[in-house]
C-alpha cells in the first residue's frame, strides 16, 4: 500500500456530502474518499446585489449552515452550488419546458461562465472556495433545443443543460477550465482542500 492509498483509505475525517446530486456523489466517490449522503434542504434564495461567483459561495455556505445536526470533531460537511452566468445575468435551474427553451436560446452562440462553489465545514473550521469554467456554445436550432428538453429533462441543472449529456455532445465548441466544474463539482480543488483540512 503506497502512502496516498493509505492516506485515502485512512482519511481521518468522516465526510458528509450534503447534496442529492447524483453527479456530485459520483465524482466524490471517484476521488477515492468514503462518505455518506445527507442532503440539506436550504432555501436557495440569495441577496439581489450578489453577482457571479458570490452567488454560489453564499449558497454553498447557506446549505452548510442548514445542516441540523451537531458536527462532530471527526466530521466534514461538503456542500456545493453551481450557477451559470452570461452577460451579467444568472441562469438558474429552469422551472419548466418554456423557461428551459428561453434559457437555452439565450445561451446559444455565446460564451457563458460556470461558477461552482464548495464549502467544507468541520466542528471548528470552515473553508469555502470556487472554480470558474468558460463554456462556448454553438448556435442551436429551435428543434435541437426542443428535442433536448423533451428527451433529457434537465430541470435539475443550472443553465438548463448537462455538459455530460446530449446538448453537451452536440453544442459545446470548447471549454476553458475544468470540465468537472461544469458538471457541478470542482474535483481537483475538493481533493486538494480535503487533504489540507
């Protein structure tokens, strides 16, 4: 067993991922850490004057603060939030087909930024950080947008799309930054911050 193998298998903290997102669960599992899932149900409203990365930083902390059990000395909560930001405007999760259609039509043919923030909260220490990726979309046809929304129902995703599914395959011209950050979890940063914790 090498040193890193030992470090991951015997990581001194119990990790609690406060997220129902299957993508975040899959990515954290792939890092090699053991964890349990206990989603918190924080209200996702935020002050109107927050912009860009300030929004997911605020919401990731809000989700951590909504955890209603006492955090033990050997536990770390992990909360996260992702937003899509384009031309000074936030694109959250679309509420329905029409909102998704309007959102994707607005993002089409443009570059948007994806900000994912993470809050690691222990009994006596808390660390927040974020990553930024730039995503360049081709111009979509109305048929492509409608096909996507009908067949993939991406209503749980910021910006109304998943980088790892059909619209990502046919629509992304390039990404500057981390692909996994666009998926909703900046795994490299999470890994580094957990080892430092």
